[in-house]
């Protein structure tokens, strides 16, 4: 079965609002399609890592990037959802987010094999051309066995 954009949007919304960690962090689905996914996390005081700076914690950014990579994989596969597991997630933090600013992440699944997905992603606060972090990742793809 091939998923259309509306179905991908429903899955993305579900991933951002009902997966317990994503829901607790307040993730918001932005878009999905063509092997890409975008999710944002609005700034909240309880997500701040250092009260003196007002910057969202690095762990929140890591979770956002990992979750967005999963959305990009689903978008690339365009089939019924399946589970993934992170094999390798390399993050380069380039700078802290702006104080009191939310963070957006966009991921691109650039290669999808039967069992492994390869993804690149970036997170930014105010300007996508000035990322706060980038990711290179690989995920196990756990598809249901063929009937």
C-alpha cells in the first residue's frame, strides 16, 4: 500500500502527538513527503537546560532529531508504518539555540534498503541556513514479514 500526502500527514501528526516522549516534549508535526519530515518543538520553560541562558536542552534537540529521522524514513518508504530502531546517530552541535526560541528539525532519508535507512537531518531555531545541530544516522527498518 502506498501512502499519499494526507496519510503521511496523519502519521506525522500521530508520531508527534501520541508517542509518549514526543507528546511530553510537545512536538508538533510540520510536514512529510518525498523522503523528508519536519517536526518542531516550541520553547517551554520546563525544556530549558540552563536557567541562566533560557536555551532548550540538548537532549530535547537530540530527541527531536531522532524522531524527525523516523518520520523521514516513513515518508521515504510510503508504506504502512513500521518500526525503526536507531543504529547510529552522530550529532554535531554547532551552537546553542537562541534563548527562549523553539527548535525545528528536518530530516531526509536519502537511502532506504530492505533493512537499513540512512538519514541526514538538521535542527535550527530562527534560520534554517544557520543550524544549531546536524545529524548523520542509520536506522534498522523493522517491516512486517511478507505474506
